[in-house]
């Protein structure tokens, strides 16, 4: 791989490490936090949705690897352990998928603009939900650890 390809892959890896750090450090009550009065997603279900978006992208590729990236059922409310395991697995498969796409000159099936815009899409989507989860927990009075507020921005250290 070229230096630029390694940087592209490292961008995904840093983002994924931040996601895992975030999920690991959400207090248990944080996963149950919601601002919805009509049964909308709590923080756990927001992250189940994020994982499902990853899973849809990876299902065909994961079969080539002899593994499966499963989705959470609609309306499922996974616990912290289930979310961490799902993200650990989907993150590993996404890493392999990005490497595969880079080896194919950046071509991505069903994503016309290529691997770099696809990575941008997933990082944007996941960080949108991270921000939403942070705001939800804050407004629900969940005490957030410093790591969730500041250390997730330390890209040179993570």
C-alpha cells in the first residue's frame, strides 16, 4: 500500500477507535437516555441504528470473508456488551473492506464516488449520532466522563 492509502486506512482506524472508546465509556444510564416523549430512540437504539447502517454496507463483502455482520432487529434495545461486540466486529470487517477497495483503485460497489467519499459518509453519519448521543445524555442529566467530552478529539494520541 502507498503512504496515502495507509493514511486513508488509518483515518478509518482512528475513527473506529474513537467510536469504541466512546461506547466503552458511556455510563449504563446513558444508554437509556432519550429526549423522546413518543418512544423514539434512546442512546442504545441510536447506536444500534449506526451499526445497522454499517452492516448493510458490509453484508455482501462479509460473506466473501466467511463471516457475517448481523443487524440488530428493528426496535431492538441492545445492551452495552452487545453494542461493543457488534461494533468491534463491524469495524474489523469495514477495515478489511476499505483495504479491499483500495486494492481495487478505490472502487466501491454501490458507492459511485469511491472509497474516500464512502469513508467520509460513514464517519459523518456515525459522528452525527455521537453528537446527538452526547447532547441527549447531557440534557438528561447523565454525568459524562471527561474522556467523552475532550479526549475523543485527540486524534494524534488515539
